[in-house]
């Protein structure tokens, strides 16, 4: 009697061969699609987009926010800051790009200016505001600029709004960590005004230039010196007319005025005077 195992029927063997061939072809197709996607498709999550990808978006947001404030206040544009230390995943380090802008308006006008910004930002930002105590720091703005760039606005003091633009944690690039960047030639307008106020020990802190999407620049310069706060109102009265004055607070001393597309903010902390000049050249 033969003990050989029964042979596999021809039909079943053929089906197994076809199934194996189809599975192999499918695996090759998936691998090919993955290679093509990596080479050609745009990144679809923040973890795939670098600081360099975020920078033009952050610059555009700074321009849009300044345009939205318009003649209702004076915007001071901070330098971009790139810092490492965040983590994309528990084992993958990253860096975050941020830029902070500060808008100055009348002491009672902060919440209204926040609403104005939300209304005047492009629709795709889907900007929203929320208000609590109108004199404190509970009025907020949230917006999404796209490309995983977030915008947050906060009323930090009466008439003072701080806007923070953040890229979130992104892949680290060579030379793009722990950097505070200021660009452009020095702007002597703040130093000129400090001289007008009789200030000494004048020092330019920064000049920041942000490119406009359609050409031109958004420029903001800051200088500081030592002087007398009580001279500010008198000196500025000869420099600008009443219709151009946006803020004229005395305690603490804070003055802001506009001249067309330019705006100036003067602040005093004791005998330390600080002047910021912003020109919207977009």
C-alpha cells in the first residue's frame, strides 16, 4: 500500500500561484507609489515642513496683521526668533519660529481693535475673538494662517495688543536654531525723536524689515535713551498735529501717533525712553 500524500489538485495550485503573483505585484505598486509620493507630493503634515517653509507664511501674517490694524493704532514689529528645544516626536528634535507684534491704541479701544483685526484679516484665517473684562488681558484672538502657522492675539494691558505668530515645532535646519534675526539697514527716525526729546545715551535696539508679498517692505525700528518723560507731550506737540495722535497717556507715559503709512510709539519707564517707528511700505 502506498503512503505518499495525496497530490494537490491542479486547480488549487494554480489559484495559489495567481494569488502570490497578485500579492507581489500589489506590493511593488505600493512601493512605487510611496517613492513617487515622497519625491513629488507636497508635505501634508507640519512634521514634514521645515522652518524655511514656514518663514514666508510668518512674514505674510505680519504684513496682514499690520494692514488690519491700519490707522486705528500703531504696530511695532518684533524680530523673528528661531529656538530649538521642542520635539516633533519623543525621539525627534525640532525648532519653532515665532514673531511677536505689538499694537498700540487708546486705553479703552483695545477690544474694539482686536475685533477690527479679526474682521479685516483675509477670510481663510477664520479669525475669532473672545472678550471678558474689557480693561484687562482677557480679550483674545485666534486664527489659522494656513500651512500650520497659528496666530494668537491678547490684550495685555489697556490699549496694548500682543500678536504672536508661531510655526509650531518643525524639523531643524542647519543654522536655524537659537537665532534672533533682525534685518535691514538702521532706521534713524527713533534716534532723531530721542534727540528731539533731549535724551542721552541713545542706542538703536533693532531694525526689522519684513518683505511684502507684492513688493516693498514693512519696517520697524526701535531705539532707547535716557531722558525726562514730562517733556514728551510738549515735544510731540510741535512734531505732530492733534488729529494724528492715537494715544496720549501720562501714567504710565505712552504716546502714539501716525503720519500716513508711518506710525511712532513713545514709552517711558522712569527716565528710560523707548521709541519705535514703523513704516508700512506694502
